[in-house]
C-alpha cells in the first residue's frame, strides 16, 4: 500500500532546513585543520605503500617474463 505524502510549502521547507541545520554540531577551525592534516598524512603513507607494492610487483613480473634490462 502506497504511503501518501503531505506536501510542504517552500517557506515551511526552508524553515525546517534551518531548524535541522541549527542542530548540527559544526567542527571548530582547529578540529577541521587537524582532520585535514591527518588526511594528508594518511594519503602520503598510502601513496608510499602503493608505490612500494607497485615496485615489487613490477620487478616480479619482469623477473618472471625475463624482461630484465
């Protein structure tokens, strides 16, 4: 059985959005910069890790195929 939805006026919708936005706990600038720094560090760590994995796999494939230069 389909549920009927009650329509809300655009003004009421905007009021509800503002009301819900006021409930959000926004991060402080310090929390934002700390989180951004942590993300940057993790991206660098993962980049180095995958560079190493790529190097090892490339060397292994070249060794198996006998393509050593």
